[in-house]
C-alpha cells in the first residue's frame, strides 16, 4: 500500500492517480476525509513520471475496489495526522542529512564548513526540530490527545525551516560542482517533494493557528471551551511538574501589581511571600539555608514567574545566578553577609558585560585591577572600558570580572571576580531607556578603589567563579521561552476577545492565520530546547545540553525581534494606541487562556481595570525575568556564533 501524494480523494476504479514507490506498491488505500467508506484498490499498472520527486512518482491505473470498510472520522484524522508527521519527518531527515554532508565538506573543498551564517543557523533549526518530533512521538506513544497539536507544531516547523536548511547546504561558496552524482541534489528533491505532499493532506482539525483561535463549540457546559487549544506543556519530570502545579495553586486568582513606568520593579509583598516559602533558595544546598531542590523545580518556578509576569524576577535571578558562586567561592564572612539578603530577596546584584562588543566572551575583559599598595590583602584599583548591565540602577552591587594577571597562556588566566558596591566613589551608572520601557545601564569605572573583601574567589582564579555563574545560563533560555509563550497567549486572547478582534486573524487558510502559525511553532521550538538545556536527559553530556541552550537563545532572540512586527500586522494601528485612547485596542474582557489556569490580572493588557498601554506594549514589553535574559541573552547572531564555536565551525565567514 502507499499513500497518495496528490488528489487523495480521486482514487476510483479505472482512474489514474499519482503514487509513490510505483515499482513496489500493489494496492492503494483511499481514505475518506471526514470519515466514511474506505476502499482498497489494486494497482493495475504504474508508469513512472518525470518531475521533482526522486525516487520518481508513478501514475497508476486502479482496478476495482477489493474491499470496503467504514472508518470513523476520528480514526481517519489520526491516520492523516500520522501521514503528515511521516512526510514532515522524512523532509526533515533529508534536510538534516544535507546539512550534515555540507558540514563534512562533501562534494567541495575537503572539510569546508559554513560557520555562523550556514552551519550554525542550520544546527539551531535542526536541534529544535529533533526535539519537536521526539516530543510528538513520545506523546503519541503515551496515548494522550496532545500528540496531535505536538505533531502539527513539528509539521509547521519543518515547512518553515526545511527549505532554508536545504538551500543553505546546496548553495555555499565554492560548491557549484555539486551535480546529480552527489547526494545533496537528491536530498533537495526529497525535501520539496515531501513538502508538496503535505499540502495535499490538510491538517485534520485545522492548522496550528486554527486550533489556537477557535473555541470548541461542543464543549460541555461549565467546562473550559479552550481546553486543548494551547501549546502542549513541556514535560519537566515528576518534581518539576509537581512544583509547577503547586505554584499555580498558590498564585491562582491573585492580582499582579506592576509599575506602570516600564521598570518592572519587584513587588515587596510577593518577594516576602516567595522568601517565606523558601523559593529564592529553592535549589541551594541545605548547608547554606536552601531547600535542596532540583534543577527541574527551579526551572518550573521560573517558568511560572515569567509566564505570569510576576514582579519578583530581580530577586529570583539574583538568587539563581549569584547564590551558588558566592556559596562555593566566597569567604565565610561574604557568605554570612550576602546570602541571607539574597535568600530574603532583598539584595540586588547586577551582572555586567563588555559594552559595544559583539563576541560575548566573558574571558575577553577590558577591566584591569591592580593592587593599590604593597599589601597583598590591601585595596584594589579598578579601571577599564565601560560595562553594560541590565539593571545596575536598581542594584546594590555590580558583579564584574577584571584582569589581575598576564594573558600569556590562556584567555581564562589571570581573571578575578569582584563584587563592587554601586555607591563606591568612581563608579558611575548611566541609565538608558528602551522603546519598550525597560532600562539598561552603562557602568563606568574611574580609578575605583575597593577592599580585598570585594574579591570573590582567589586572585587569578576567577574562571571557576565565572563558570559557576554561567551555569545559570539555561535559566535565561527558559525565561525567554516563557515570556514569548506568554506573549503568544496574550495575542491569542486579544484575537479571541470578540468578532471585531477575531476578524484580524481572518478565516481558515488566510495569510494572517499562516502568519500566526509560524510564531506558535517558533515558540514551541524555543521552549523544548530550553527545557532540554535546563534539564538534560541522562547520557547526553554537558556539551549537548549547552548546545540546546544556545539554540534556544538564538531562536528566542530572533522571535523576540520579529514578534512586534507580527502583532502590528495582525492588529493594525490600534495595537499601537493605548487602551485609554480613542480607537485603542481595548476589549471589555479577556477570557482565561490555556496553560494559565485562573490567571491573575495581567498588568498593561488593554481593556481590563488598572491596565495601561497599547496592545503592542503589553505583548512586546519586557517581563520581570529580563535580568537573566540580559545577563546571558543577546541577539541571535551571538548565540549562533557561540554555537558555531562549540561545533568547531568558524564564527565569521
């Protein structure tokens, strides 16, 4: 038997139809879309036809039906979804193989590689695709209903990235000699033939955007009509899933105060409650006042905080990023002085990085520290290039890396970490405001004198401290994924709010809905690598987990940049007008959205009491977890550069 790549409803006795594997297939099964009688037809003859597909499709002449059977609509939908998943999987595999051959230098200069604009870009998309299809297959094997949206998200991802991966592998510099005797031209045909077949088999139940936008008209009274319409929740393991549900129960129905200034400062009441529950020190060692929790629990907690935009992100990030390095490398006096404030959520430490640089290399520092006197335990004098920090204007300390020794053998040698009070003479913090309302800072150092007690770790032994600090990097990927998911949920909520808003998305098959399917698939393609980075599976190793994190960072940076354009395209000028203004995109009510049960009031979303700002500002505005993202995040090209370096590819081409 074989599926029909085109005209699947036209298979009848005596007719011709296109089939795959015509030299081996003996029968064709006609599936009745929407349920009904299915027929099994004998293939009388099959003639290969020239075209895009390799192996070639065949035009088959069918005989009379050998058997009929009634197949319920649900089972047909299941079969078609599996067929779509298989076609997408095969196209994805061909694209992946083409990229692999290209990275190996097949057919061109020996060992030639594409670097950040080719291999790194392909690896990011392929890494996300591997996780998406694995997730869909696992959910199918478990028998849950959420395997269908998971499968369609993978299909949408493949339809977007497979042609790009394939073209990237087929047209690099110096590869004009790849002709049909090579494998890559055949893979090119395989990708596009399978993508053409996907168009012949429509998605049962609608594309991803249809599932997100349309209510279930047959829902039982009193049930959530949106159930099952959201993106599938990533699995965080028993401990992570349990804490996620516990946090949701604690936070259910509570209002979420937030500053209208765009500062997103922490709310003291929520900070106090988190501290009382021990959530800031959730994964700290018990010896240092922590709960001894797991990385999965920490990840789940931050997902809820960022997804709900709770104003507690500064305190949570400070604990996650700096708690462990201070506990491991700090002196007893430093631990006693700093850890209690971090555990209570009242101490703020701002990370810093080089300003106006594109390499994002913590070892390439331009801050120098020298002893201010002959005493080895005396003061240090700090000078150097300006530094960038996301929130130094709200912090008590800045965390910086200075070079205290010669750089002769390794760039990591001679580095020392300092924790400098922002009110130290010579420290100047200049605040900048972004169009979204968030603030960032330039930190200037003018012959800053600090005591030796400001040093974290040994002199010249800063690299282990830096490594422990950047161990929190997967947190940033998770924060970005949760924030983008929440932006998507808010956008869907606006489009569901009423007939006028829903008309912005158009009917099924419209370009607007296709434009909404793409970011939905991209959000899920960020969430899964973020989870894989924070909670690596057994046996994959630290390098693979880091690659997942870099992939999530690259994809997240790109989608964050693209999301605003999408919102304005869908909602039009009203999205750029505040809710209080005439013609603003305000709506009387926003219903509860899937994935956020009993969601508290969302500050800034137009149309609800106490909310200010335009729809674009609400959906695009930075969330409370921006500190971690700013500490480790950045434009997608930076993450692709790091990814290329980790794969052994040249960073620039």
